């Protein structure tokens, strides 16, 4: 507001720095709990959650008797802080000063990344709706409906704008209005006992089935009318904006201790004498406001009210409240050109999925070419490198790592299809990652061609439906020698023909050479680590000779003799005889080999020596053979 005045007498700087001081104060409180944050990334447990409240003057954790019972795990709280931090930085405020603070904020992102599966205590700090001290998945944290929750109004509207699906928005807001709206505000959720006269304030939790006492007599919060009016302003719906503003104005209460003499009460409550009548006929009684002299001013409600007044009077604009334009769909937001991936700026609809087909050997490439399928080997795509996704996971372990704060980097979780569909610039090299489904060393079921075909189709459809970044997604499909052996080769060939023709299950695809696809790909620059920071334990994909013993024998063996091998026969053999079977590594008889390994592991340690013979053998070949 003051930024647009010619002579604002320093008021802009004063207000901006007050906001910065507040944000840095919260950051200071949480940075003292770096150890908890680091533990939470792996445990996702309430006992390691960042605290949700601190001492106002010292910034230290509170030492109250019931503090350990308080529901500190509130994912929406951290998410809202990150959203506000992003909005303030985008508007020009300098909030983060040091690289240590950058690393800590990055770890806050890791903190909330699994909110979809992390039960917490939610915006209302009560865990389950039964208030029994147990966490659950919350609408305010996840953005999904449990029954219905007023937090959804802030999830689909201002400030989160979690969805731009008009049907979903109308359905969500409509259900909140239908189930929760009253004459004096909006109920937080059904059977909410907060500030109800029937609630026993001496106990932190309710007894079993106690919430039924609050059915129909929940407190109503005028603050949500302000949220609904603000959301209507962002959507250009002036009629609803005026409607809910007028409702809110009628609910203000007098308070001579503040300038203007009017404040928004925290909530309106049902008098115990009229509860039966209210249950019998909802909205038939007059509720009374919570006394601000007794409980204090509700800063949250009044802050939102002030923002609403500023935007209605034209003193601030939508861009001041939402500098990163979250209220607009990704396709309508202004493009910001930098070295990192961005949301798409203009494209509507599902993108074309680019397919880079990589054969692990020249032998396989030549065989596929006889069927009209063009592919490349790792040697032909150089200097572009082909990485396993786990190698990229190792690199991203440096992201957010800070030894001084005791913070590790990104948790060692696998990359999903959306992440492996980017093209990476790493240490001056261009890198493509093949998806996790081709990692046969970690998940042997992917060696089953039928499963592999279904997984490829599913991943292509998923990437097409969920891709929101600028540039096309580029999937690297890795074909191994074992994929063309056995009765499923015709099915794999059918899939490759569909890719060549440009459509798979109704999804548009484009198969081409790697260097042709790079120009239209989504490029992600990795600049948070140097080559000296990472010690890779997984190599890049190398071209094979295509003549290994395993594959040459698999096409000729019938395996009938191996089916007659029984476990009892193997158990009767001596240690030396079993060691000979293992060392021979006869791929024609994997059943016998597997029984021999299991028997020797039961008898001795896997590292044991028998007459100088070590019976350890790679197990990958056994699993691969049995999948074909």
C-alpha cells in the first residue's frame, strides 16, 4: 500500500521489516530444533515434530505441565509458513540471510513432502475429531475431505488455492456451506466442542463418544466469512464478496480498547439454556460472542478482517496478497525465466510424452531394427549420460545438507516418474534418468515382461496427466536383452510399435533420438553440489556386449531336467558337493542352484570357505531367469 505513495515517510520500510522480523523469529525458534527436524524426515512421528508454539519473549520451548501432551505435529502450520515466506520473498522482502538458513528452509520442504500420508493434529490442534489425543489425516493439512472441515475454505481459496478445478471448488465450498454455515459464522467441523458450554476444560481430551454431546450446538466462527469474501474477490465474484462482508459486519462487537471500537470475536457460542431448541431447529436461537476481555483478542480473526478491509477499499490489490499468482492456473501465470524448471506458461491440456528408447547392447539394437524399431545405445547418445534413478538420489542427498546444523539432505527415497522425466544438467554434463521400474536389482518383478509392459503404459499415462512443468516430459525406456527372450517378445514389440505410431492408450507420445528430444525437454540445472561433494556408489549405464553366458543359454535350454530337482535330494549332499554346484553356476538349472544356496546358508555363514572355496554367488541371475 505505502509502496505506491510518493512520500510514505518510511512507513513502508517499518511495516515490511516488522513482518520480516516476525518471520525470522519463527525461523529462529525452529532452527533450534534442527535435530528434531532431521529425525522427523525418517520417522514421520509426532514425537519428533517441530513445536507449534514457543515462549513469546525468549523463543524457547514452553515448559508447561501439559506441553508434552499438546499436538505439535501440524503439517499445515509449516506449509503455511513456507507459503508466506515465498510470497514475501517474491514481493521483494529479504527474509533469508545465510546459506545455513537456505538449507534449513529446504529441509522444511522435506518435512512436509509426505503430508499425504502423515497423520497429524491439524489446524485445530485436536487430532481426530473425537479429540482423544491421536493424530489423523486432516483436511487442513492434506487438502482432502474427511467429512467436511472449514479448513477446506482456506485450502481451495485464499491463501492456498490448492485446486483450480471449478467443479471441485464448487463441490467443496458448497458442502462446507451446507454442513457448517450458520447465522453467526461457520462451524470448524461437525461435533466440535471448542468453547461449548458443555465442554470440560479441565481435561485435555474427551472421553469415548463424548463428542455426541456437541452435535448441533457447535461454536460458530465469523472469521470464515472474511475468508469467503476474500476468495470471492480473487475469483471476481463481487456479489458473494459483498454478501459475506455484510454478514461479517453484522457480527462485529464493540471494544473501546481498540481504534475504531469494533473487533471480530473469536466465535459465537450457544447458551446452555437454549441447546435443546437449537438442536431441534438449527439457527433458531441467538448465540453470544466470546468475551474478548476474558479470553483476549483473537488476532487471527482480526488480521484477516483488516486484510479484507484493505482490499475492499482498494488500498491493496490481489497481486499484493498473492505475488506468485497462486490464484491463477499454472498455464495463466507469468513465466519466470531462470535455470530451473518452471510451471508451464501457456499450454492447455495434456502434453506429448517424449520417449527415448535405449538398448543396452548393439546386438539388441540390431535385432529390434529388423522389426522397424529404431533405438540408440548408451555409446551413441554420448556425451549425454544415462543414469539409474538411484544415482540421482545419491546426488540429491546434498540438497539441504548442512553439517553445522546437523541436517542431512534429501531423504534417500526413490525418484518417481515425474522426476525421472526431466533432463538434468549435472557438473556440465547432460543426464537422462531411466525410471525405477527398470531397476531390476532392487525389484525383480520388473523382470517379468507382462508386469513391465503394464508398468510402462501406466507411467506414461500418469506422467501425461500430471505433468505441469514447462517443456515436454522425456521418458527414458531401457530395453535389456532379457526383454526379447521368451513368449512375451511379441507383446513388447506391440508396445514398441504403439510408441512408434505416436499413441499409447490414448496418450500422445513422440519417439525420437535423444539429441532431437533435448530441445523441447524440461531442463533442470543441478547447482547445489559439486563433483567433490558426492561419492557415487552406482555407475552410469554402460553398453554391454550382448553375448553374456546367461542370455545365450536361456534361448536354448528347455529346463525340463531342473523341474525334477527336489529339495530333499539337495539336502542329502555334502558341503563340498553343494559348493561345487554353486561355483558351477549352471544357469540351465536355477532350481538346483537356488536349493543349494539356501541349504548352504542354513548350514554356514554366506562368507564361509570350504576347502578354500567360497560359495557366495550373485543372486540376481536366479531371480531374472525365473521371471522369464
